[in-house]
C-alpha cells in the first residue's frame, strides 16, 4: 500500500475547491501535517473537499501551510483550450505544445477519477483532447465495442433565453449528443448513451464538460437522470 496526499489550496472564482496532488508515495503515513507544504507538486485538480472527506478511500489529516496559490489552469474548448490565469482567459488552439499541455486542467474530478489517476500515473500532459475530440473518442469506443449501449444519462440544462437554448442545441448535436427541447423553450434535455465499460464516474466527468459548453450559452445543468 502507498499513501498519496492532496492539499487544499483555495476556492476558485466558481467556489470549487482547488487542490494540489503532492509528489509523495509513502509506505508509511505522514505524521506531521506541516510537512505537506514542503512537498513538491505533481499537478493540481478541482474537486469537492466535503465529499472527499466522507469517502472511505480518503482520510482527512489537516491542512498545513505552504499550499501556495491557484496556478494557471486549462479548460477544454472547441478546437483548443481556454487558459485561465489570474482571472483572465486566453484561447490556445490545437495542437498544443508541451508548455500548455503541462498546465493542469480546470475540471471537476470525482473521487473515483482521483484514485484512478493516482494509481495509473496519469499526468495533465496526457490529456490533449478538446471537447470535439473527446466526444469523437467516445463514439469510436462504442463502435469498436460492437455493442449497442442500453443505458443512457440525460442532463437537464436551463438557459437564460430561448435563443441561447437554440444555439446550444445545435452545438450539442454536432458533438454527437442527442439534444431536444425540454419542458419549455429555455430548457434542453441532452442525452449521452453509455459505451461498454463506462461507469457513473464517466458520466460525472462528462457532466463537467457539458457544463462548460452550456456556460458558453448562459446555461446551467440543473439535474440528470440515468436509465436502469
């Protein structure tokens, strides 16, 4: 067994917790919380601390000084990335170079994804797919598996105007989602079929990506429903 460590840095402008993954893989647990701040950083993530501390795979031991400040983060976008730094944003088109690829992702990460990344040696530079490439990758997996997905997850998205909902609907359809009007002109139901081997953790990650697309059109995910 190896002990890995996360340290809370701060909440970002959207009130999401930013944590740093420490470059520590210890055989014995650390006993001095103050030592956390002295350890180097592998990369940064976004998650919800109050959820992680309730998960049996994580143990809260305190949060000492030395976490630093929120660094530049990159957000998946259409044909490239948005780099967020000190409250400002800039677009970087694909293909991205090593410097941008090394920037950590602005992406909400659920507990299972954190565990998977730590156990697999994942690094931010491994993830260079923009939104369109990510969706195409999922569709290719479905076709390669040769299995028709039976489960579906529908995301309910509320927009400020009917016009925004119409524009977003066209984008979701181009990305391969099944999108339709919800219970009103400003509401969309966006459905994603499950590929073979996918889990609720996959849907958690997709929800974060959909939220970024929706935000571009003044929309917000208000809920989701998964078929049995």
